[in-house]
C-alpha cells in the first residue's frame, strides 16, 4: 500500500505551461501529467488536496500572500479567470468520476491539510507528496515515511541535515508568501544562526527580533488541527466512471488521450486504485 498526495493548485499552475491549443489546455495538461504521476508511483490511494482560506495566518499577518492578488483592472485578470474556470472543471471531473479523494478544509491551506492527513495516518504506509513547494521540507524532517517529489525538477526534495528548516526560514522570511525576514538576515546568516543554538538565543534577546521570529515561525509552520477543526474537513469518496470522463474529453477535443490505444493506457494507469 502507498499513498500519493497531490498539491492541487501547485499542479494546476504547472499545467498552465506546455500545450496551449483547444478550449481547455490546462485541463488537458493536468490530466496528462496526472496520469504520468500515477504511472510513476503506482499508488493504492490518492488524495488531491485543495486550498482553503488560511484564516489564522491572515490574523497573524493581514498582508500574507498579498503579492499574489490580481485586481480586475490588471491585464492578467482575464487570463486568470480562464485558468480558474478550467481549475474548477478539473475538480469537478476528479470529484465525480475518478478513483481519488478530493480533500479540502475551509480554513486551512493545502499544506496544512496534507500535514494533518499525514499526522492522522499510520507511519507504516509510505506517502509521496507531489509539489515543488519547499515548505514541505518540514514533512521530510518530521516523518521518515514521507517523501516529496518535485514534478518540475523530477527529483525528491532534500532536507538540510544540520539545521531546522522552519527556524531558518523564519529568520530569512519568505518573499513568495509576503512574509518579511528579520532585517539584516539573509540565507547564510539564517543558516549560521539556525545551526548555532547559543548564537540564535543571543540574537533573539532583542525583543523586536524575537517577536518577528515567533510570528514568522507561526506563519511558516504547518498547523495541527484540533478535533473540532478536523471535523470541518470535507473529502469526496473515490468513484469511477470512465464513460463520463471520455465524453468530456471528447467534447474538449483531447484526441491524443481518447484514441483507442491511448485511452486504454490512460485508464489502465488507475487499475491499482479500483481494480
């Protein structure tokens, strides 16, 4: 038994590149890539994990991920709306017709949801998380039965062996999430501090540095759910309806998937999940 866990939005954004013809190129690219991942890892269960709204992180830092927002007057807005429409179409297909579980927590990001799924599962079952988000290094440092596959570089993420990743990133910040680092601390200084507990403790004697470090630590660390929060998670049950999938793929003109030989290869990839 093995579990494949897909960081859905990360994979969707990857599907924005490549083949661009037809009415739904993101849908086409996603399912081609998805099938390749299933072929590669041959899982017996798949979780596709969606994003929720990270309420707790917004409370800590209202500007969290603000640099990713696109306003309606931005030239990129129309293109982004087309992307989100195709994203919803992918979710609909996965939820209704594929032997996977589509999972979402309304007030948790995908990262936290994946962390909690792993935290609640048996350590005897190996997990492969698919994402190029380096925040998942936290999982590698905490769980020996978890690997993280970078689908762009086609290699597993590696964790630093001499310092705690969260400590390092809390010191230098995370520009991609709009989390400011402590002034004067870059990658090297952060690594030096994270590998020297005495020097780090002395550095954090400064109340302002200590407060920013703690805020960043709370923003970057995965959040464990309470029992009440756990009950808020929503998950679809695996199902299978290849006829319905093929109808949609035919409408979209995905000829290279639905022609006879290719279609058999596509559906055969999921046999371990359904039999």
